[in-house]
């Protein structure tokens, strides 16, 4: 159909030109013009029809839908080919059409963000209508058993009322994140310093892809590694010291998460350190500082905003990381300082609430959305800060390769 | 002598030592991170390689009509512990495919049970003493052997560990990725073209740009919440299907594709655009005929990297139910399916020891795919990268 439209449009343009009239655009462009504006109404009908049947407003048989779309296309094709003459600005019209289409695509990213925000806020709001907000933020007991049973259709069974105190969950999240950062920041930052300041170009070009491989490994693989290899190692190690460790310890999950974050921090800090201008280094060296001192007292302080931004991005990755903690950190909300205990995180609780056969509007499911809201807000704030820091670094040194 | 040297600084030795120590520390840190990578890959290969082999046992069966009804009756208790129940269950079907077998005694290679298999590979197992003796006897009679594990690559998941395969997960991943790419690539590239070539520098454009940067940094699990709340609960897309998984992942990989496509468009020098305007072309004509062909390899590279990331993504897919138990490979995007990382996650939670090596083997398959995708991306980048 569209092909026919193209042929018709082009043919008509050629015939007009053959009459010796001066035209606004080339024949091909008339072809495209007719094609696009023939297709548009038909597509609209199709999309609207699909949406209607998806929403369950009206069930339209697919054949009728296609028929309607084709009829409309034929109608608009006829109208266009009759109306088209040498004054039609086909080129500009095509241009506008494309521009509109591209703008529409660009809007999808906005729709997505608002979709996430809206869906989470909406469901979290439902949750806070049922449970108290204060209890959620300050309560120290997370015991949603009765909500779980209610959600599974067994609400009448006699158990204690559900408690949604999220403090132990937040504590576990931050604790594991802290362990991860304790592993990742020193190793990542020092690796970046070596790559940017000491390594030869050749070595740098080889090592950076290797780090990128480390960054590209799926987190479920890290989770397996944490559960199968790291956890038994830790347990055996601490047993030999006479300390009892849980197989699902915060330490194991934290260490592996740290390994996961090393390449993020290393790669970003490396970019930042490399873009510190050379004249600062030369000035320092000329004053008699040796290389290590130059790095420590001159390069690093200048790169600091960028390095902090890299660390913050690492933190936000660690907070939102799911698979490693699901597989290696345990399910029990546990308010404890002992890194060898099992702990749980926000993401684990979200997954746990969603995987079971829970009714969608049960308190447990809604609690997961409330946790998701907290996660969203916290990571968003961290990201905004880190973007701001990178911007300020930009401005300071006028580098544009970040 | 030192007193006469004007350049002598008393602390110099200490300072140089400190500098050397710092350099050593940095080198050690880098070595540690690379060692992690090495240890990690080594560990996966060590755990995963045994799963490429599978033990088979040679058995003689007198096949009668009764075998069709109750294949378990043909075996005594000892051999049932050694041979896989899944294989015995499939026996009647095999006989139906070969009706001439009835009334004869056939020598068949039967799939060994998980514990037998683990014993043959020298791993921890739960065989009892007398069973070990039987297996040892079979071994000395050459009636048991390790063969290439076809089941792993050509069948779907199973609750019986020796019969569990990765195929349905691979198919699920392929379908999901198809959906993801069909949605994310056009939208991503179109957005990038708009932002880079058409957009006026106003509030709206800035809003879109900030949004994209934020989207890239949102934890993936929140995309899962979105998929659950909007796609499944609101639009009624079938749960666990590659369609809903693909749509969720498409939203996730959009920012990656947009950012890399924008970078690719940016690397096309402005002189080309100005030459086009000079000849009286419209923006779209310039973009379509001149800028896009030059930026395409870069866009493709970005899309491949986004694809690689989407393949390994697990958390959002778990949220939309793609950890369903799927014994048969899905053939359409509306059926329930599982994907590779989700299958890995499911297997890693299984209590049977044999699932560990299956999990590791699944990880090896996944990593191989990811590495080859990344290699293709790097190759494309090297081949088409131009210095202007």
C-alpha cells in the first residue's frame, strides 16, 4: 500500500513536471510525502485499535482493524493525489513529519521516567494508606507474615499482626554497601592511578578492556560466585579462627559486590585523572616534588570532584544491586553489627515480595513498592550529586571527554 | 662529601622510598583487580567444564508389552538408583518409536542418575557403599562411560538434575532480545538523531537530556517494578512472556543506546553538515544521506553493548515472572519463557549438587555469548573508527 503510494506520488509529480511547470521539490520527495501521509492515518487507526483492545474497552476483530486502516489509507491516498500540485511543498512537509516522529521517540524516555515514578509512587501511596509511614521509617521489626498469608488467601489464620518496620532492611543495605565500598574504593582508585599515571599506553590499552570485561559480567554470575566460592571460603577461614560465620554473610556479599564495583570506579576515575591538565603536573615536578607526591598532593586534589562522583556512582550501583545480595546475603531482616551475620537488603525484599504467588494489591507487594520508592529517591539524589560534581570538574578544567 | 653537594636534600631518600612504595601499592591494586578477574574466570571454568560430560550406563532390557505400561518394573532397585528416572520414564516412548524392539532384548546406553554421574566425575556424591561397588563393577566392564552432554544443549529445564538442559533458556533469551532490540534500537536511534541534529536548545531538550542521564543510573530492579505495575497489571501483557521481559529490558537499554548513538553522531564533523546546507539540502536530507551512514557503525557498536548488558540482566526479569519452570522452549513471544540469567538463578537455588555444575556451565555459555558480542563491538569500532 505504501509502496503504491510512493509510485503514485512520484508518477504524478513526474507528469506535472512533464507539463513544463516549475515545481517546489523533486519527484522522489513527492513520493515520500504521499507515502508518509498515507501511512500516518492508517498507523494511527492501528495503534488506537490495539490500545483499545488492550484496555478491554472494546474488542475489535483484527481483520476489521486492518480493513479500516487500509480503507483510510486508500482514502487519504486518493485525497492527496488529487490535491497535490506544483505548489505543494513536499520537501518541507516530509521534513516536518520526520521531525515530529523523532520528537515523539525522544518523549518516550520522559514517559518511561514518569512511568516508573508514577507506578511506584502510586502503589507506595496505597501502602501508606494501610500502614503507618512512621512505623515504616522508624520501626525496627519487619514481620509481614500475616500480610503474606492474607496475600496468599489465608488471611483468617491466627498470626500476629504484620509489622513493616524497614530500619533493619535499610541498615542491612547500607552495611553491605559500606563493605563493598571498603573493598572497591581503595582497589579501584589505586588501579586508576596506576593506569592513568604509571602504565605505558600499550599496557593501558590492554588492561582497560580487561576491566571492562569485569564490568560486563552479569551480576547473577557474581551472585553464584559469591554463594558457591566465596561464602565457603569465608566460613572455613573464620572457622579456623574459631569464629562462627553464616554461609549467607553480609561480608561475602559485600566483598563480591566490591569486586563488581571496582571496574566502575577504576574506569571513571581513570578518565578523570587522565583529563587533569599536564601543566599542573609539570609545575609540581618543577618545584621538586617526585611523582608520587605530585599525584597525592596535586593531581588527586584537582581530580577530587570527579573521583567523588565515581565513588558515588559506585554507591548507587551497590544500593540498587540485586542478584548478588539475593543469592548471597540472606533473607532475614537482621539488625546487627556483625559482618558475619546474614542480613537482607531493600532489593532482596522487593524480589522476595514479587516472586511469590501474592495478590498484586496485598500489603506485602505494596510494601515492595514503598521500598522501591525509597531506593529510587536515594539513588536519584546520589546520581544528581555526582552529575553535578562531574559538571563542576568540567567547568574547572574545560575538558569535554567525560 | 654530602655536605659539599648543593643538591643534597636530607629527606630525599625517604621521599623516594615513599614514592616507590606508592607506585608499588598502585600496581598491587591493579594486579589485585586483574587477579579477581582471573580467579573468577578460572573458578567458573573449573566448575562448569565437568557439565559438558554426562555419564551413560549400558543396560540390557528384555522389552515386552509390559514395559510400555510400567518401565520401572524392568529394573531392580539397585540399577534404578544408578540409572536416571527421567530416562526410564522416557523408555516407553522410545519403544513406541521402534516397535520392532518388542519381544527382543536390547542393549541400550541409559542416562546415568545424577549421583552416579557425580561419582564418575570424582565429586562429592550420596551413593551408598553397595551402589559404589556396582558402579565400580560397571566401570571395569566398560559398561559406564562419560560422553558429551547433548542433553544440556538441546533440552529444556527439568526437576531431575541429569535431565536438565539450557536450551529453553537460550531460546527465551533470543526471543526476549529480539523484542528488546526491535523496540529499543529504532526509538533510541531516533531520539539520538532528534537530540543531536534537530532539537533546539530549549528547556524541553534539557529536560529530555537530564531524564536520559537519570534513566541510565536507575537501579535495574526498579524497571522490573515498572514492568510489573504498568505492563502486566495495567496493560495486561501476559506474565513471564518474552514480550513483557523484552519491553522492560528495552526501556532499560534505551539510555545506553541513546548516549552511544549521540556520541557517534557527534563524532561526524560539522563541515559535512555545512557543506550539505550550502548545497541547499534540508536537515533530514543531510542526516539521512550523509551523517547517518557515517555514524552507523558507532550506533551499531552502542546497540551491541546495550544488547550484551540486557542479555545478562536478571533482576527486572525475575520481577516480571521470567523464572517460571519452562521444560519446553518457547516458540512465540506470548508464551511463558525463561532466560539464561534467570535459569542460572533458578539452578543456583537447587539443593542437588549436580545443579552446581549445570549452573556454572550455563554461566560459561552466557559469558561466551557476552564476550563474542563485545568482541564484535570492539571489532566494529576499530574497523570503522575514523579520525577526522
